[in-house]
C-alpha cells in the first residue's frame, strides 16, 4: 500500500507522482491516415467529371482533414501510470459545502465508505478532482472549494496505490 501526500499545491498545476505524459501512437497514426485520405479526396474531386461526386469528395475530404487535425492536436498525448502503462483519466465531482468535512476526513483516514453516504451535486461549491488509472491501481485526489471566481485547494493532494486506490475508485465512481 503506497500513499503519498503532497502539500500546498493545486492538482491542476502540479506533476503527479507515478504519472507520465506519453505519445499516443494510435492517435498519431489515425490522424496521419485521415490526413492522407482527406488529401486524396480533394485530389479525386479535381479529376472527377461529375459535379455531385466532386462536391461530395470535397466535403468528405474536408471532414477527414478536420478529424485528422483534431486527432493530431488534441489526442496525441495521454497520461499513463509509469509502472503498469495503464491510461489515467481525470474526473471531477461536485459536492455541497456541508459535505466538505466528511470528504476531508474520508481522505485523511482512508475511509472510502464515507463516500457512499455523500450526495453528488451538479453545481456544488466543493469540487473533488481526481485522477485514476483504468486498472484501478492508482488514485490521486484533491478537494477544492469555490471562492469568488475560482476554486482553491482545501486539502492536500493524496495519492493512493494498490488496494486502497481500488477501493476509493470503486466507491466514488
């Protein structure tokens, strides 16, 4: 059971332990493939005699180029856990201010059953941001509270690994 606490930082602005930012080879391959398909569609629209087929080729080529640009810009990097290589996702859950103390106690005592009694809200003033690996062996979390115009941290960043991480993810998601 590995547990790390990082003080006086915001989870949105710091590098988390055991997490690295890797190149997503599949997204790059698909982006380049879609770019080639888009360029080919533009070329075929130039050599095609029919106006309907030509305009369809231009439209499909444009869609392919837009998809390729989105893949190459937005999906080319991904967060992964260093040891297992599992993809790491980021989520955010909102709670009421009345639940703030319970959330902090749950994190400090590693009591994940407290989360079963908490009600999520669509627009609460307490924000819990967490990163978790898809194999449920990594969980990093921080609680933030809304003060005018921004969310400020009210807890340390907690990083759990192993069975504790798996239990937290199981109860929260």
